[in-house]
C-alpha cells in the first residue's frame, strides 16, 4: 500500500507511516503543497498511491470523472495529530485493503467507515 497525504494532514505523519512500513509521501515533501486537487489525484494515479485527505472535493472529482482510480480516504475527523492519524490510517488500511486496491472512495468518521466502490456513478 502506498499513500499520498494531502496538505491538511500533518507532515510528520508521513514519517511515522513510513516507520510503520507504509510507503507514504506528503504533498509538502514533493513540492505539491499548493497543487490543485486534480493534480494530486493524477500524481496518485501515476504512482498508484491512495490519497488521504480532509477535503470532500476529492470524492466529488472522482464522481465527476467517473474515475476508477485512485482510491481516496476522506478523513472526517478534525485536528488529528500525527500519531492519531497514523493509527487511524493503519486501521483503515487493515480493514479496507482489498477495497483500496480495487478502487474506492472511503469516508472515515468517528464512529464508522463508509466504503463506496469506484466509479461513483448512479443509474438515473
């Protein structure tokens, strides 16, 4: 599993995740701290990374593009410190590894994890 952490998440969490054996980079480490969401999505797709973000726009962009990748983990818990974020992401990866590998939009709330497979389209 390879992760790309978005700007709103603690930069130090990337090092903690790497120490835990997860190939992780933060947008701030690769010169993308001011990149548009679509650029981050494309970088994650190119590098086969899962995006972890606080930003709801990533799920919206996946839906509008009818994208099948990359998987995105949207964290709906504010003000997580690096250690708490690392622990949370390790749980999500353990519980949702197959879905993340196959392409999913995952929302993580304090009391639940919601998984939607990509592409995010509905029949009308």
